[in-house]
C-alpha cells in the first residue's frame, strides 16, 4: 500500500484533508492554515548534513506548505528527538532556526524534546483571508500551469551525494536551503486558481491538483524550467525524471486563468523570480507529458 492509499484508507474520516495545510475558520473573515512535517536522518537528509542546514530545511518545508496555501506565517512548534546532547550541534541548530524564523516573521511558541534517533517535526500555522486560500481543488479547464524557479536541482544534488560526488554550491543550496515562496504566494492570492508546493516531484504533486480539481493536464517537456546543470545532466543522460519526478524542490506549481496571465508577468518582474508556463489544464483527466517516452517513478515512502 502506498503512502496516499494509506492516508485515504485509515485517516481520511474527518473534514477534508488533502491540501498542503488544513484550514480552520477563526472568525467570519479569517482562517488559520496549519501544517506538520517531519525530517528524519537518512530519509530526508544525509547523516553528514550540518545542524544549520537541518534546522533551516525543517522550518523551510513547513513555510513552503503555508506558501502553497497563500497563508501568512504566524507560529510554529518544534518536536525534537535527539540521540544525545551535543552543545555545538544544538547551538548551530538553534541559531539557524532563529535566523529563518526571524526572516519570515514566525514565532516559536512550544514543542517537545525527547531522546532517540535524530528527527525533527515542525508544526507551522499561518493565517489567510476566508475564501482566499489557494487550494488544490480550484484548477479550471483552460488554466495555464506555472512553476517557480527551476526543477530537479535538489534531486540532482541528492543523486550526486549518493554517488559520492560533491554537488555544486547552487545545487546544494536548492537541496539544503530551499527558499520558501511566501512572497510569491501572497501575490498569487486572487490570481491563481490552485496551487501546491513541489515536495514529492512535479508529476506527483501536480496530480494532486488534477484529482482534487477533477481535470487533466497537458505538459510540454521542452518548457520545463531547468538550471544549466540540470539541463546539461539531461542532455547527457536523457533522464527527464530528475525534473519531472524529483522531490525536494519546494517550488510552487500553480494554475492561472487567462484573464490573469498578465499579472503573472508583473509578479515575476516585481519579485525577480522566474515563473514558467509548462502546460495547460484540459478536460480529459490524466497527466499528458508531450515528448516523454519513458515513465518516471515519483518518491513514495512505502
Ligand atoms: N497521518 C495522516 N493523518 C491525516 N492526514 C494526513 C496524514 N498524512 C498526510 N495527511 C494529509 O494528506 C494530504 C496529502 O499529504 P501530502 O501530499 O504528503 O502533503 P504535503 O506534501 O504538502 O506535506 C495532506 O492534506 C496531509 O495533511
Ligand atoms: Mg505540500
């Protein structure tokens, strides 16, 4: 049984799970958006990863889920499981966590500390105006599908680490220090019809938008935005799966109706970020990738 069948079979008995954050109304005008993510040594980061990078990523991936909903970060809690007390490690971890928290104006309000194999769980909460949250269910036939920045860099870094190679600084940055797209998401409120963050690979995450919105997509392989290193890797290997199915990018994938396409251009310019149209939402359900002649397997925990 895969991860998503497991969730659907055993834990989907209550009000609508299935978005990047759960939404809870607090008054007539606003909703809280809350999310939780765990990082486990050896699964989500290699053992050699610095305390600073682990702390950054643990908070950044949660901020990324808030961004996917268009929520403004407010509070987070931290559940830390440590094999031992290493003061130098804890100092690095705490300094890095504090710096990122300050940058995104999110406060640490509680947590839990225990002994065991290294794992970090962060629960982050943000706020969004009622009916404004970016959901996975809003994509409409005719929408253009966009992604921010580039795809596949984090996965290429991870592959190189596993092959005992040293990734470039640029690739490592995308793997260890993905930038939460909070500012971009704020600008997408009222512009995008649907949104998700790419944590498990474009194909799998976009397919969540498709199933929740009951639509299909036609993607143009040649349109995928690639860094020069990933483009070079694909040119050498023809392995498009690194960009299509590679996880850990934490970029946003969102759909925009034609009436708002011009806004996307100005957002890209104002924020100095690359926003690339990679395809269109179509009526026929399923994910069509024009130009792909092999299947790519996305990341699954089980
Ligand atoms: N153990 C669980 N119990 C209840 N809901 C869960 C559980 N695990 C995942 N979910 C929900 O299932 C949906 C799919 O999760 P996923 O796509 O992995 O989210 P993300 O990648 O943004 O963390 C999300 O809405 C998430 O909140
Ligand atoms: Mg997500």
